[in-house]
């Protein structure tokens, strides 16, 4: 759990720096920074997708994951949490379209979607090696500065899903390390890349509204499909 705590601290520090200096930046500059982060996130997502060994696995995971996500209303749940946090800590009630919720959603999905969050948490939980999460902490810290300067304090509260998500993986590290193969991690990475690309289009570049949070179950479905293909292909 040490690595997760370091990650949380990095996000908090980065967010506070961004919030403090962000108030002094003109709105046009903030919009340009968000667009830049959107382009960067889209590029990273595409890079991650190209690690796939079988693109149909990613497609299947996204379809099944979307069905489950819509059924479980994951995006609505995350957004509702953001609305509650905004009301509880700022007193505002702007709803799911507010800048606070937008920042909370975008940051939460970005920090939790990716191979470093998974593999780093597994290593941290197994033997206390938090090197990967330390690297992620540096990256997340700098990203938090950029995000918080434009999207506000909602970015800071992304530490809640990060702590639960990475902490949960660390606690289950022993089981996950024995289950996840290299092929599974490749498809998880590729699936996460598509989700990140969708996040860039929806929340950062605002090209098209996509309920990106509802695709999160795909990260679980991808390794299951890989296992099923290997098992029944014997």
C-alpha cells in the first residue's frame, strides 16, 4: 500500500499547485492546456492499443464491458459521487455537467486506467516494491498540475477512487499475480488504451460525449476472454 499512498500524495500536491496557479491563468490558456492534455491522452491511448495481440479480444471486451457498465450504471455512479463531493465540500450544486464533476471523472479514469496502476499495485502488494507506482506518482503529479489548473478542485478528489482501486489490487496481489499472464496484460493494456482514447474525445477535447466510465468492466472482461480462448483452444 506504500506505493498507493505515495501516488495519492503526488496527486494532492499536484492538484493544489494547479489550483493555486490556475486561478491566475486566462481562460483561453486553460482551454488550450486541456486540449493539449486531450491530444496527449489520445496519443497514449493509441500507443497502448497497439500492444494488442488480438484486436478482436479488445472489441469483445469493450462490447461486453459496455453492456455491463450500462447495466450497472457505473458512469452515473461516478458522476453522482462527484456531485455529492462538490455539494459536500464546496456547497455548489451544479450537477453532473459542472467543472468539478468533469475534473473528477476525467482524472479518476485517467489515473486508474493503465497497466502501471495494475502491475505497480501488484508488485507493491506482493513484496513492497513500489518502484512502478513511484514512477506513476511522478507522472500523475505533473498531470494533476495541468488538470487542476484548468478543471479545478474536482481533480484532487480523484484520490478516492485511486486509493480504493490501487489499494484493492495490492490487497489481492497474490491472487492476481498467479492469474494474469503476459497475454492477459497485453489485452488489458490495449483495452485501457481505447478507454483512454474515448476519455480524450469526450471529457478533454469534448468532440463527442461518451459514457467512458461504463467501459471500465472491459478491463476485467479482456483477461477472461484471453483465458477462455486459451482454455477452449486446447
